[in-house]
C-alpha cells in the first residue's frame, strides 16, 4: 500500500543527499582552485593568480548563494505552512534541475495541506451549521466564563441577545450564571425563565469536559412547554377517568337506592308504620350512609394527596436512615415471616433530603412489598443504599413476589389506581410526588413471576 507521506519523506531524504553532494562538489572545486592558486603563486604566475582569484571569489559567492537560496526557500515554505498560507506555489523551472525534486515535493506537501485544510473547514462549517440549526440552546464557556460557542437557539430561548463568542457570560447575564451555578455537572434543572414578557419552562443541563489543559463548561437549554403540556393533559385525563370511576361507583348505587326508597314510600304512604317498611327504610338509609362515608374517605384521600408539605432538606447519615427503617418494619417482617435484608457498603456516607418524607416513601414501598410477597414460598425483601453516577445516591427495594403485570406498569403511579381490594391507590402516587419534590426519580422494574424492584434516585 502506497503512502504519500512516506513517499514524500523518501524524496526529501534523497534531495537532502543530493544537496550534500552538490555542496561537496562545490567545495572540492574551490579546494582545487585554491591548490592551483598556491601553485601559481609559488611559480610567480601573477597574472594567472589574479584571474584565478576572481574565479575563486565567484565560486565561493555561488556556494553561499546556493546554500542561502535553498535555506530561504525552505524558510519561506515552512513559514507559509505555519501561517496556514497554502496559496504559495514554488515554480520549479526557475530553480534549476538540482532543485526540481525538492520543490516538487514541497508543492505536493503544500497541496496536501491545502486539501486537509479544506476538509477541516468543511467539517467546522458542518458542525457549526449543525449547532446553529438545532432547536436546543447551546453555549460553551471556558474556565474564565468567556463564551467560546453559542447558537441562535440559546438567544431565542433565554432572551440573552448579547451572548456572543468572546464576551463574558457573567457580564452578559449575571442572573443566568447564578441559576447555572446551582446545577451540578451531569444534572439538570427545571426553571421557569422569563425571556422578555414570556415565562418559559426551561430544562437546563450542565456538563464539563477537558481539552488538553483547558477546561470547558457546556450548557444546554431546552424549552419543554410542549412536553409538559402533553404530560399535563395526559395526567388530567387519567385523573378525571379515575375520579369519574370512583365517584360513579359511589353515586350510582346511592341514586338507585334513594329512588327505590322514594318509590317505596310513595306506594306505602298509607301504611308508614308498617314494621317491614321501616326495616327496608332503615337498611336503605344505612347503605346510603356507608356509601356516603366511602365517598368522604375518597375525598379526604384526594385532599391528603394534594397537600403534601414542602421538604425541609438537611444532611443525614445513610446508616441512620437504614437503621430507622429496619426498626420500624422489622416487627411486621417477623410477623409475616419475611426474610428482610439490608445491603449497604458504607457509601455514600451521607446525603441531603427530608428524612421524614423519605421515610414515608420507604414505608409505603415496604408495605407494598410485603403485600407482593404474600403467598410466596420463601418471601424475601432487600433494602439497599448505594452510589449512583449523576446522583447523590440510590435507594433500592427489591422483592421476590409475583411482580407487576405488564398492563399495570404505566398505571401504578396514577392517583387512586389500586389492584388491592381495600387499597386507596394513593401510596405510590404520594411516594413519587415526594421524590419529585426532591428533584429525584422513582423508577420501577418488574417481570411477572420474578418480583419487582423500586429505585429512588436522589
């Protein structure tokens, strides 16, 4: 396989050898002339000495010119390459036959650099167009906070029109820098950002990278109004379906029973004191009271779901949280004969959260896990804390129950959805809402017949 760089290098080596041979030949001629000059001086051929002296001077001048011309051309060629000037063309026919190979190679190298420079420019132009055309706002800052790269979408989304390459972001928008300083690398922040007269929900993400000895911060900004509106509409539709279902389940029998009692009274208005009639009225009214109480409990559960307290974040020890949860649930585990295990390697040692609210989440998950393993031959529940990249930590709760049916995986966090006969359906909804208030994630993985695993990422 031929390699142009290797071929050019071989030619340069050969030309360098030719250059040495040319120098050696000229030096030999000068030495021969000097020897002849000395001979003529000894023999007192003074006229010949004068002529030969002139010839020797011309030979020395030509030697220096030969060396200097080559050095000047090489210096000019290399300087042009260093300054990214690839338009220079060395005309070989003006340099003589001894220079032909060298300058041909220099022109080939220049052409190769021209090609590489063109390809580089095309790639830069392509990447620049790609960054400019994306709908995600992008800005890159160096370690001093100077803008190295910014696209039009960033200015459109944030309204920071003065953000241009070479300016300092702190001087352009101190408010934006204050917001970004709250975001840890690799994490994202949802922020209602005011751009002009419009308030937009923006997702801001920060990541850092190093190029050589330079450190850069890449910030991406994305408008998530459409996604939020879509999710909000979907959530409202699901909630309305659940509320309609629960209310209709209660109101329909109440209306039917009330109509029956009203008809019974209308047909027996003359015999109101009949014991049989009184007993039917009593039973019907008791049923109405029971269903009305059920509707009241449902309303109270909805009220509890909508009035969660604001988290009070503080640093706690991981071991302290595990010990407290173990103390709270161990009696129930012993009663249910469940093998309850804790997995913790000592990391992370501490993290930030509202311990009371996180305890409530874990207790809800443990209760669900106990119900899930009911009837399992060797019931087992594993609670663990471990490190997780991009988050403070991960809390996992795994059981070996029957698992969650695939058709229910996207419904388990919907308020008031429950597969239990006596369940309220708000436990997992409250748990997820609490985790979201901590800017975390509550995820579930399950296979039917192989149990389920809930993961809290904070």
